[in-house]
């Protein structure tokens, strides 16, 4: 066996170079940037048979040297560092926000607002007293009351002349709805200014939150970003529900200090299965409206001028929501087939006569339905119940299905056998017979009855839409709301020359819905319902904006929302003041 010299290999063991040239495909992939900024370097081909690249070793270098003994290092004592301190960038959570004590000046203004709201709410009643006194004086003397007498009555009953009409027939004061609306809106502006002061801390916190968020989103770095993050975290800790939600909740609480708000709305399902969340949604909306309005909504019946307020049915809807003041509802019921018969004998004798006929039976007094109770108290009248009868071998005439087998046993089973009972009787010939029978039933459509209907979005428990539709219910139950809205809309949509702005289609696809757009936040606010002066959209949409912050919330919180329909701003102080004035004075 030959010896192979060092550095030589047999041909079969000769190692081939693995270095390859860059292919055209790789060049193309590199040139089009698919590999980003990476740089590829390829070594030139190396001939492993050329031994010049190898470095030789001397014999001394190859001598074996005993390694030095390994010494274990001394153990390092373990020191307990204690609890890990929190990172410096995470601030300690602050206490949740609570309103600060009210300043004496603000408290005095609140007391004035409460008293003035009470005066405006009762102005109709006080004007009515003056009218009754003037008419009484006219009937006694036959002459119109003097101006001095009228002035004394107005002062005694605290009626402001600013809400009275210029034309007094027979010198009897007449309330002017347009002037009353202007006065109530002026009152609403006072409330608005008071609210701005009470909510100033929340408004400043919201503005600061927006500023910090904008600074971080703009790419702040270093210490500036850390400081902004700390302050933003503190604000979030102070307002766990969010500053915006806290603002509107506090606003509703402040309004409730001027006038009692809330109440339990009485409603019905109208025979339709309704989830429990519906009650939560509608009661949430009721908590934001005056308690007087909710009480009037519950007081169904005649409301004057031939109008009737119907009980309201509330249900969920996946389509456009609505409130309908009166909807005829037909209710279908499956009842036992009974009839009233006139007899010429006493009921007991007639019952004995019917024993030979298995198709009918006299109903006992204690088993009568409520609507037949009075019939049995009259003479010569009885109530009979009708039955379906089947004899051995009998079949259902409509389906051909056998009901009773030839041996007299019931051929039906399961639900089909429900109600069938075996009956024995003596026929007219005196022969005992046996059959099967069950009470006959019929579908009865009860008389239609009036019911109002209110729908809310399906699945919601806190929805501005529920507040919107419930406001329409209040318009139906408190007519003065609609009259106040009509006066506001007349003022806003009347031109300088006294003409009204023409109506327009709300949307190209909704040409039947007409609006007077004015410069409202949404054209829908100016919707015109024609001659019906009860319903408008001024308060329904206005409540959504003022109490929920929809459509920019009248610009009270700067939320950076885009203006609507080409408007330059989301502010409408006049509409906001009207909403506040109406909520507190009607």
C-alpha cells in the first residue's frame, strides 16, 4: 500500500471549488433593489491543490504542553437589591377628578337661574289668571278693564310685559309665543355662560389633552416626549371614563340642579318580544329630560283640543328609527269556539238536552271567559262550547289522516293527540255511545286599538337616537315644546323682508322630506312637517348635540371635527341657547 505524501490527494478525493460566478438572475435581483442596501461579496476561486496557501508548523510548535490547573473563582456574595423601583417614565396614578367647590358668585347665579326658570315655566298659568280676572271684570261692568287695572294684575301675578302681544282684544293681555321664545332663548344664553364657568376646568383639561396628543403624534423626541407622555398618562388617570364623557355627564348634572331631570318612562312591548336592554336604553334617555316631561308622557288619555295621548310601545329596529303618535294595531288570538244561544227553558234543562249531542256543551258559570260573564246573568241566554268529534274509523276530512282506529282507540300520537279526550254519552235513541272529541278553536282578530310607537337602534343601551325619538314623544305629550320650536324656526328662517325661506328637498333621494335649511348645523334641523305644529327637529337633534356632543357639540369642546356640509364652524350659540332654555323653562 503506497504512502501518500503530505499535501497530495488521490484524484478521487480531490476537492472541487464551491465558488461560483454570480448568475445573471442574481445580477438582475441586485440591480432592481430587491435586496435593499445589502452588499454581496464573492471570493475568487481558490485552487485547493495549490499548497502555497497552507502554512507549515515546526516540531516545537507541535509539542504537547500540559495546561495550567484550573482554580475555581471565589464565590461572589449575593446581595438582595430589594423591590424593583418603577420606571421613572410611569407616573403614579392620580385621584379621579371631582368638581371643585362652587364659588359664592356661581352659587348666587344658580339660585337666580332656578327662580327665573320657574317664572318662565309658569308664565302661561299666570297669564291665564290675569285673563280670567279681566274677563270677570268685563262681565260685571260691561266695559273693558282699564289699563291701570291690567297693569296692577300683571304686577301682582309677576307677568313680564316682554312676553305679551302688542294686540290686546278688549284690553285683555295675550301671550305672544314668538316673544316668549326670544325670552327663553335669552335665558338659555345666561345658562350657557354659567355652564362655561362651571365646566372651565374640564374644557381646559380637554384642550390640554389634545395639545399633548398632537405633540406626541407630531414626532416629539427625547425629554419633551417623555414629559408629554407623563402628563398625558396623568390626565387619563384623572378621567378614567374620558374627558369628553366626563364633560357631558357633568353638564347634565348641572342642568339637573336647575330643574329636576329624569324619571321612569312607562312603556309597553305591545305584545312583541323585546330584550331587556331596550328598557336600559330608553330609561337612560329619559334620565336626560325634565321629570315633568316624562310624567306627562306617562299620563295617557285626553290632552285637550280633542287630542289623545296613547301608550307608547318601544321596540328595536335595524332600519330608520321613528316615533309615531298613533298606530292601529290588530292582535290575533286563538280562542275556544264558543257561542251565545237564546233558549226558551232554564239553563239546567237545556244542558240536559244537549247531553245527547257530543258536538256542543253548555259552559259552566265558573269556567266562563271574562267577556261572557255578563251574558249568564241575563235570562234565556247560555254560552255553549263547540267540539270536534271523531268516531271509530273516523278520519280528518282535510288531510285524510285517521283519528280513531276501528277498535275505538286514538290513532294519533304526540302533539297531534293534544286535546283529544274520550267521551261517553247517550244519544237521542237512548243508546250508549263512545267517541273522541276535543274543543274546537278559532282565530280571533281583536279590535284595533291606538298605540304610539318608538323605535331605537338594535343592540344599543346608550344611544343618542333613543334620546332623539323620546324627545318626539315629549313633543306629543307637551304641546308647548312644539309651539316653542315653531317660533324659533320662524325666527331663524324668516328673511329681512318678512318672507319665509322656501322649502327644499332634504336629500335628492328623499324629495318628500322638505326642510328650510337656514344655517343650521344640519339641514335636517329645519325639517318642515307642514301644518302639524307639534313635531319639529329643533329639540330632537338639538338634544343630541347639547347632551351627547353629536355634530361637534355646538363647538363647546374643540374636537378638531370637520365642518358639516360646507360650514366654516360647528358652533351655533343661538340654537344651543334655545335648547337649554326650552329644557329648563317649558
